[in-house]
């Protein structure tokens, strides 16, 4: 099974695309949320360690992440750290993924495919 990253805005159809088009089941879909990232930052967990914690290096994962980084840079230091961490994590996952999709308004665009 292939490893996939799906990015896009909140409520844009990422999960529906993963399930209905790419045929991922719930046990293979990983949703790193804001709390998970904040806990990882507080624990000083590297992005590599977080990736390993989420995937356990198993094949066939689908990580779905809300896109960050577009727009105004937050004035709050913690918010900037959060954005940097999530952005760096997304880059690492994209590098390790076989396929990367961006979903907007329910429409997917393949960014990377093998």
C-alpha cells in the first residue's frame, strides 16, 4: 500500500477524498491535530520522532494535515513556533510520501506521485 500526504484547508474534503477516491480505511488515516503538535513542541519532540510515533514506519499510511503558512505571520511567538513546526513536519511527510495531494473545495491536485 502506498504512503500518502493530503493537505488543504479545514473542511475542504480531504478525508472524503482519502476514503472515497484513494480507498483508505479509518485505521490507515492519521489526523495530527493542533493539540498533538502543541504537545510535541512542549515535549521538544523532533519532527522525525513525531513522524515515527505516528507511523511506526509502517507502510500504507495516509496523513491528513490542515495547510498552514499561507497568510499573515502570527505576532504571537508560540503561534509562529506552531506554524514553523507544522510546516516543517509537512515537508518531512511530503518527502517520505509516495503521493502528495492538495485538496481544495473537494477537488484534488496531485503534487507528487511515484
